[in-house]
């Protein structure tokens, strides 16, 4: 019991050290999730204790970049939860078409799968040319992979089924070129995409948007940080703008529950009220 208590204290100090030295703020992430990821990282980075890991992080920025890979969980897939994207086509796109120009913010974009999914959908609906997409994340390595738009063919085969279920109107293979076991996605999909470092824990709003997608990110935040993120989204969204959440995320019980209405509750699509 004492050892576990010591570990909890060490993790708390590690999060404080990362914030003070590098301004990455994980202090209000879900405690059990952070603990699980840190303990896994210990073995991967060959540290015997969290304190030893903290010493390396403080004195070696390379260690921090390695640790970020475990703290941010850069795992995603294209057209994840296909019914969500089908609902966007049916419920949101007709309303987006009334705007002369569109700004979309994909918060916590990870390695870019959500970005390319949204770009493909908007392209098929005739909206991509008048859309600017802001794709943000706190992990530089994930952002770099997102910019490259290269994914394994093994993963892309699974994405193809999602795309079809999400109402895809073309052959998914039309959007990428296969080479050496990888799929390289059409660079035109990211012509209007700006990839940028942004933290929902510490940074502020940078633009007015019509649509925000933040899926499977908030489940790793405690309530305080969730409310901060919802506040940023509310401030960023234009009047009657759209907010997309992950399948296990909700606005219910948040400080902003009465500031949004459900457009497609099952698919986690909300509209600023």
C-alpha cells in the first residue's frame, strides 16, 4: 500500500515537472488512465521508478518526446463509428452548405485519420474547396505523421469497410496510392488543412469555426478539464455551430450542458444553442 502511495506521489510530481519544464499539462487528465500509461512507459523506457523517469525527462527533451507517445495514445482509425459520419452527411452537411465558407477544427487529431475522413466526406459533398480545416494535437510526432498522410495497407483495408458504411460515394482506393505496403493519401485532401500544436489544457481559442470534432479525447480528461475544453469549443463555435464527440463522450453533467442541443444524440452530434 505504501509503495502504491509512493508511486501516486511520484506520478503527481512527474506531471508537475513536465508542466513546469515544457508547458505540457497532463495534471487534469484522468488519474487512473495516466497512471496506467506512465507505468507502461517505465518498462518501455527502461526506468526502474517514476522518479528515475522524471530525472530523465527533466534533463533530456528526447525522453519527453518518447514519453508523449505513451501519454497521448496516438491511436485512431478512418471513419471510426461509421454511423457518426453517415449522420454528418445526412444531418449536418445540408446545413453546412448554407455557409459561404466553412472552418472546421479537429481537436486532438492524433495521427490524422479523423482529418482525412472529414476531408474525404467534405470533398464528396462539394464542400472541401471552401473549407479550412484546423487539425491540432499536442504530440509533435503524431502531427508529423498526420501531415505525411501515410498509413499501412493493413489498416487501410479495415478503413475501407468503415468508409462504405459511412455512406462513401466512391471507391476508397481513389483517395490513395499503394506503395511498399503503405497507402499514401492524395495530397489534395490536405491542401486546405493547417496542422498545429494546440493543448486543450493550456491554450486558447484561435478562430471562429462552424464545426468542431473532438472525438475520443475527453474520455481521458477529468471533469475540470472537460469543462475547460467545452468552454473553448463554445467560444470558438459560431452561432448554431456543430460539435462532434466520441461514442463514449457526452455534454451531460458538464458546465455547458444547457449551451448545446442534441442534433443526433446517439451519434454524439450537438449544436450550439
